[in-house]
């Protein structure tokens, strides 16, 4: 087992979201006209992009070669399920491939919908250009803001961490010069998860940056035991690079309720409300019932943005942005 790097930040305490705080925030968003407009805009864009994406997913009549299945996985899974006929596992192949296909594109779809809503620009993917490492950019107070975005907290490997560090150090001055700003704020942003869930490869971006900085650079904030690094180049341009994961990233992008606004927009776009009473379900995931429990809400609680039947979906999503949910 690889030894922990001595300069890594200390292990983060669990990031726990309170259900009552979530629903207080939902009420706050529900009463905010600007927030409601953002949510409705994202809902519309999500619906459009999802519809387009679903048309390209494997169809029921797709040929076998399109699925690229592993024969070993198919056999091991058949053993686990006790299958005796190929027809039995065939029913599992299509939904599994649909999930896999969505995972490769869902993060980019979210970026394309959400970044413009909060005043950022989506950066087109252009290989071998000074912008190829960037997914989004925007202008802050006297600073150029930019970000590399990943969908989850364990999407990075050592080689990618080195490449990102190299690109930021090499191109930061050009990004600032282009916008005539002497301060650049770079984020490695993760769309969901927590620092505790990270494999810490993201932090190694900062370590790699520190190792390849030119001698003329002066470090003002060290990456040692820290999720940021800041330095001043010889030409006076100040560069700050920070790892922001989950709620922290969304708060940086659009304020404290941005992550919630995105979740509500997704629910509205993807899950229709129902009047059918919720029934106890035999969940296979041991703690899912407690995650979805809304019994702590006041009996008269209500908002216009989502209906009562959709509350459990909000908690289901919120758990992906935290290490746990409390009452």
C-alpha cells in the first residue's frame, strides 16, 4: 500500500448535511425570484440535452457488438445471479450499458447547462491549445477565473494531475494577459462528492505545480497541508490554484445555494411528481431508507418548486454531496 505523502492536508472531518438545513434552504430558494428563474432555465436546458442524449443511447434492437461487454464479467455476474440461460443476463446488459454511456457524458452536460446560468463561459474542447485544460471561465472582481471540472471525486490519476499542473503553470500568464488582469484564480472543481471521498490525486496537482514553478516565482500560500497554492510570477501576475469539491465548488461558482438549485432543476427535469402515497420499500442498500426519511419535516411544510413526492429525491441527491445526512 502506497504511503501517504507527508505534505497532504490532514484528513477532513465528515461533511454532514442537515436535512432540516436543506429544507430551510429549499424554502429560501423557493422565495427568491432570481433563484427560481435560474432553476427554471436549467430545467428547460436539462430537458433538452437529456432528450438529445437519450436518442444516442443503445437501443433495444442494437447489435451485440455495440455493447463491448467483457465475457469474464458476464460469466461472474451470471454466477452471482444464478442465471441458467443467456436470455436472463441479456436483460441486464442494456441498462448497464446505458448507465455506462451516461456516466461519460453526464458531467459535461451539467457543465454546459449550469456554467452560463451563473455567468461563466463553457470553454470548447480544443486539443493542444492553451485552453485545452479548461472547461469553464469567468471574470471576477479584478481576477480571471477558470476551472478544470471533473464529475466525481475519484476521476483523476497521477498522469492527469501532472498534465493539469503543467498546463496551469505554463499558460496562466497567457490567460491573464488575454484579459489584461494581473490576478488569476484557477479551480480544480469536482461536481459532487467531498474532500474526504477524494483519492487525493487532485491535491497532487498543487504539489506538482510547486515543483515546476520557475525560480522567479514567489510562493505566497504553500500547498503543504493545504488545498490551495498561491504564487506571484516574476512579471507580477498572481496565480492562485484551489481544489474545490462538491458543495464548495458550487458555492464558489454561484453562492451558498447553487448546489441546491442545480439539484432542484435536475429533479424538475427528470422526475415527475406523483400523488400516490409513499410505501415502505424493501431497499437492498442498507441505509437508503434512513437517507430518504422525511419524517422530521413539519406536517405543513411545502414549497412550489418541487412537490412532496419529490422530497426524497432531493435527499437522494444531497447524499452524493456529503459524507452523511443528519436530522
